[in-house]
C-alpha cells in the first residue's frame, strides 16, 4: 500500500469501534500479526463460500477452447482477475517460459482489467515460447466461465494474499489451483488435493514452474475434487452463517 501508516491507523479504529470482526480465513489474526492485533473475543469466522449457482455454467471445456482459440490438447494455465504486478504476474510469466522447455505446446491465459502502465510491464515480460491468449479488460459475468473452463490449471502467484475469491471461483468451475506457500493458505487448504503450493523463497519462478507442471499431470482428477469442494459450502450456506451471526448479536 502507498500509505501504510494510515492503513494501520484505520485498521486500529475499525478494531476499536467494532462489536464483531468477521474473518473469512480462520488464520487471519496470525497472518496480520506483524501489522496489528485482532482481539480474539471479537473474532468470528464465516468461511468464504464457493460461487455455486452465481455465474453461468453452460459451456464445455471444448466449447470454451474453441471460442478462445486454444487447441484442444494444449496444456493450459490460466490467470483471471485484475492484472496487477503485485499479484506476481512477473513470476508467472517467467515460470511459463521455464515450463515451455519441458511442457510441449503450453498455453497461458491472461484475462482481466489492466491499467496502462501494467500492460507495458507485462508486454516487456511476456514469455516467447508460450502460446498466449490475453484480454486486458473487464470480463463480463457471462464470460467468466470461458477463461476458467478453457484452462487446465489456474495459477494465482499473489504476494501477501489473505483471501482470494478467484480460488473459490476456480473450484466452482472445477479447476485446480497453484498458490504461494503462505502459511495461512497452507493451513486453510490442508488436505485439499485440488490446491497445490510453491515456495516463494529462493527461486520462485523455478518453484512455480515445477508445481504447475505437477498440477497439469493430475488436473482432471483434481478438477473433480475442486467441484466437490465447491458444492460443500455454497453462497446460501455463507449467507445463513451471516444471518445466524446477526441474530446472535441481536439476541445478545
């Protein structure tokens, strides 16, 4: 952030004036402990839901690839969301270049709103040996399914991430994910075979490349596990949990 001190002061004010602090990730207090302390007596956890039933889910993988001009047999990685450098796009692009030496006919999908200065930086870092399908603008809700379903594996190499709706959206469309091995993310998704991790220390590009290659090998089975995960806790379940919290506060 540009103004860390002000962000810290704002967080402290919100903590002070709040009756309850809702966390989506049960390890939030631990993750932000270097910046501020969240009082345990105010914390309540309402887990992030999938997006089951929210977005169109009407095209097949084959149809999505035909629309985006991705070959049916091409191993394909995807990144969907605002294309910002702090999200680790430079690491992803470098990792894709490394992967192209081992993975034949690799395709990388990049889609999302992009600021002009970010477009220039992305252009300068594009891998030369990878098929690229890019869309640097806002994605309409009805088209989100194309970018997820055309991919085999979604990669989100965020730096300093706490919660990512994109991960739950990937699960909704049955796509496994590769994430940075942030301790709170590892704990949160422990045991979920559709989520794999890479070490951000040392050589993150090489680490990400290896993790993504491994994820591609088991993408089909892991995608089934992702869909099962998405159906276990839906937006309806999350809304009921929020209502239950409001009712408990009112009763209190």
